[in-house]
C-alpha cells in the first residue's frame, strides 16, 4: 500500500513539474492599440523592419487576391523559388524586390495564419547555395503577402536566392 502511494505521488510530482515547465514558455500576445504601420516610427526603421508598402504592392496584392478566388481546399501548400535578383525561378506567387536582401512574395490567398518556412537556396540543382541567414514574416498591411529578408553570415543584408513554402490550414 505504501509503495503504491509513493509511486502515485512521484508520478503526480513529475506531471506537475512537466506542466509547470511547459506552461512557463507560454505567453499571450496583446493587441496593439496602434495599427501595425503606425507602431513603427520612421526613425526606428533599421534592417529589422519592413519597408513601407507601396501603391504598386497594394495594387498587385489586390489583383492576386481577386485572381486567386476562394479556395475550397481544407489546406494547401505553395512553393516559390526566388533568384537573388528578385525574379521568380518557379512556383506560385508574384515577387517584388524592395532593396538589398528584401523581398515580398504575394499569393492569390490570405497567408496571415499560414505556416511560412524559407531557406537559402539556388534555383537549379547545381551547387551548394552560399551560406547566410533568412527571416520571414507576414507582410504588413498585405494579407496575401510574405516578407523575406536575407543576410550574409555576418548579418549584413545581402541578395540571396531562397525557397519559400507557405502552408495554409
């Protein structure tokens, strides 16, 4: 009887510890009182912020959404391969290059709740791509856009080709 109680107590202790540790990394995002674009001051713009949305980008995004229509699929995956100069090598979407290492890829569907994954890569099967870093985020004020930023290994913005995968559920 006493051994059974000790085993149960040990199991409960480990379960509480596991739940405490798992819950320690959970945070709730609070909505900002300001619009996303208004929250960033022009003086705060550095290499970690997105460039302003242009009129051409807005027009292109609206046209892509209109052409994409409403999807009846429960989930979809879109893949885009982009050259370092900002041209699309293959896949879905429209690519806009803003500056050194700054790209926007627009799709015919909303990506605000999608899973977005990117990696540095070449458009062909030739060689190993150059080393570097890549970051992705939903494009500010563009529900069907993904913002991609590439950097060299030292952290400086650099034009690099990449592969982008967007999974909507």
